[in-house]
């Protein structure tokens, strides 16, 4: 009996001696798991808020560019959802792999598994965060564009209404002080409100005839003429009948103010 007991004790001791102490590795894995889970939950919260904001966005009718931007935002939100699902999958897989490695009670395999899974999960979480951030940025940009379109619409409606009376009287004058030129070319983006308003005004009626005058400030004698022609070209390209322009005149001054004026020679009835 004594011999058997001694043999059993030696066997247990030998078996125990083959096991590695994985206390530190288990602690590190537990800490990493909690950290990963917390990061994913934070990203999910931001993504949920993003989805809610995206649903509230209504693109103004007839704005093809904004509609395309909204479609791109929706696609980006969907990509963020997929990235989050992938991150959660990597976290679950990491737990499975580490639990399997720990069950074998060997330090080196656990260290290798922990290192490999950390890279996998960290990468998946970073990708999810990046996708959600990108979608948020796209949504913010879309919001600004929509606000600009709405503001432009209000400003153009107000200006068109103000100019409506001028085109109904001979000698009526439409003076424009917010057209912006780059050298002899018109800056369409910076002149958006003025151009949209002018196009609509010059399309008010079929009988309308006007004299377009551009006064430029500069040394080049033909700068005003080039700007006047550039403005006429823009207007006709955007739907204004070229026959509306009875005269297109440009001049340049070395001192004074730059002016763009549309004088009515044949008014609307």
C-alpha cells in the first residue's frame, strides 16, 4: 500500500511539473478581451447614432448631385455595419483560439496565439472605427451641402422676386454686385446665387431684350469685354436665349468700381 501511494504521488508531481504557469497570460487575455469589447461597444453606439442621423436626411428634389452623395453615405453606413460585424466575429474567434491554447497548458503556444489574435482583433476594430468615422465625415459634408442648397434657394427666390419688376419696364436696371471673376473667367461656384437668379430672370419672357454691361478694374483694356463675353456664354449655356442680349459691352477702368449691369431695352409685357 505504501509503495502504491508513493508511486501515485510521484506520478501527480511529474504531471504537475509538465504544466506551465499561465496566470499572467490568462490575465493579459482577460484584460485584452474587456478592452476589445469596450471599444466595439463604443463604436456600435456611434454607429447607431450615425444610422439615426442618416435616416433624417432628406435631399431636396431635383438635386442629382446631392442624391448621389446621399447614396454614397448610405453605402458607407452599410460598410460600417459590416465592419462591426466582422470585428465581433474576430473577437469571438480570438476567445475560441485562446481558450483552446490555454487548455493545453503550454506557455509558448498561448503567447503565440495571444500575439496573433491581438493583431487580428485590433486590426478589425481599427477598420470598423475607420469606416464609421468616414461615414460620419461624409454625412457632415452632405449636411453642409444641403444647407448651402437651401440657403441658395432662399436667396435666389428673394432676388428673382426683386428683379421681376425691373424686367417689366423699359429702362429697368438689374445691378449685380456679387459676381466673382478669376481674371477673365467667371467663378461659377462663388457667383452661384447671382448666376441662378440672373438665368431665371432673363428667361422671364420671350420678348425680353437687355443690354449687358461689364466694367472691370484692371490694366488690360479688353478685360471687361472678355468678362462680358464669358458671362454671356455662361448664361446661354445654362438656357438663356442668345437673342435676349441686344448688346454685350465691356470696359476696363484703372480706378473705381467693378460693375455688372443688365439694362432692359425691351421689357416683358
